[in-house]
C-alpha cells in the first residue's frame, strides 16, 4: 500500500520546476492566425501560422470581418499542428495564453474564445497576453537572447514606441508616434506607389533598385528634443512627389522615390533610438515588430550602435511579424513570474485598446 507523503509533494514541486512550465500560445489580433507551445525549460516546442495576406491583398488592407471569419476557420487545426510538433497532449499544459489586446476586437475574440473553451474542457488556467509585450520579448526566442534591462524600439503596423525595459513586466514609455506608425508610413507610401499590401516588404524590395538622394523627403520631428515620432507629413510628401511624377512615372523614378521614403523613415527611427540610448545609457537595444525585419533599418542601427559599444538584438526574421511563439513565451514567463496573472477559464474579455505600460506585475 502506498500513501502520499510530504516528500511526494516536494518531489512533485521539484518535478514541475525541472520539467518547466508548458504553455500553449494563441495569436489572432490581426491578420495572422497562429499557435505555439513554449516550455520554460526546453524553449519553443512547436509552432504553426497562417497568414491572411493573400486574402486581404485584394482589398488593399485588412478587412476586420474577413479576418475574424478566417481565424475561426484556421485556429483549431493550427493548434493541433503545433501540438503534434511538440509531441505533447493538451492535458500536459500548465496554461493557455492568448492575445488579449490590442488588436481588432472581433479577431481577438476568436483567440480568446477558443482559449477559454480549451481551458474549460481541459481545466487549464488562461493568461491574457499583451500583444506588444510579445513583440518586446520576441528576441528572447533567439539562441543568444538579451539580458534585462534594455532599450526597445517597437515598430509595427500600428505602433512606434521607444521603451525602457527595466525588467520583465517593467516598461517605461519614452516616446511614441503622435500620428502614423512607422509600419503605416511604409504601407501608405507603398500604396501611393501602387504597390500591394502589406507595403513594407514591397517598398523595401522596390527601394533596392533606387537612389534615395533622387528625392529630398522630410524627416519629421527628427531633430526635436523629445523622443516622439511623426510620420503623417512624410506620407503627404510622398503623395506630392507621386502626383508630380504623374501616371507615366518611370520604373526608375518609382524605385528612387521608394528608396527615398525608406531612407527618411529609417533615418528618423535610428536618430531617435540613438537619442533614447543616450538618455537612458542602456548598453543593449532591442528592435521588435514587423518593421524590425527591414534590412536598411537593421544595417543603419547596427553601424550607429556599434560605434557606441552598444549591443543590438533583433528577433529572428520569422518572429518579427505576428506569431504565437512570442505569445506562448510571454504567457509562460508571466505564469512563472506572476502566477496571479493566470485566471480560471470561463468568462473572458478582450482589450482592443490596451496600454502596455499599465500591464506591470500585478494581476489585471
Ligand atoms: O508587427 P507586425 O507584423 O504587425 C502588427 O502588429 O502591426 O507589423 C506589420 C508591419 C506592416 O506595416 C508591414 O508593412 C511592416 O510591418 N513590415 C515592414 C517589413 N516587413 C514588415 N516594413 C518595412 N520593411 C520590411 N521588410
Ligand atoms: Zn504585431
């Protein structure tokens, strides 16, 4: 006959630490549907993603209703695919993390609803993850991750922020865009040049054949003493040049204008990041979010920071855009560091607008 003893409990607790925390992450905030499994001991075990880019391309941008419907179609098979890669069962999960915000309300509700249903079925707690915290932590998925503290430039389709990251969950906003995000500046410039959606990668491709000095574009707010950004004026400047070129614009002049736009956007981003580094004195800089995939931004920042002896960290290219690996990672770290963040599955909410600096350590 066996009886459960104190040492059994201690062994179980020890096993849990040795085995790590296993978390399923779900991302559906915009136009990528993704699922991933992350273990705090073994790292990323499986991930699957479907991009809706082809579906939205016909409309020149994300159509929220179509995005939600496609998330519904795709999410459960993607979870199953990630689970099979990881070789684990849903019963083995310690928690289910999902993107709670910010993002498109209907799209977020799909991920939150599926997470909650799985949580009820498997009796697992839920962790609502801030999408931008996922982006911020995405370089931790690399084999050579940065240590806290670091300065972060967060550049996505909807956000442009400089953050002082003191520690996990301790984020101070140093500056942000007062109008368009850097990704929007790429996307809108690309649209004006007749390129497809999403415009960032397309504009970068066209720019490769162009001469950035052929057009003199403004660098809004670049020399202002604050750490804020403004890109709306740049879009207007691109519009004026496109109109002046007219319908018969040569391929070379379009490439030149693309190169000039990319140069202006990355100049501003680099300039403000250098200023923020000077202000904070941080010796490591992390660049995260979709625009972090831009090669010119990477090269300019690397050159500028190297001369200051500052280390630069990027997520791997596959983790620059939206993905669930970063959500599973952020959820697993929250479960480990702030277990009170975990909530019983059942009723759930989403936060389409959610301030990153408010998420902090205490449960919300
Ligand atoms: O982080 P993300 O995938 O989604 C959001 O949370 O917004 O960022 C998407 C943004 C889009 O504006 C896209 O055009 C831009 O990132 N982007 C790029 C590049 N790849 C993606 N912008 C410039 N150069 C790129 N290579
Ligand atoms: Zn994102």
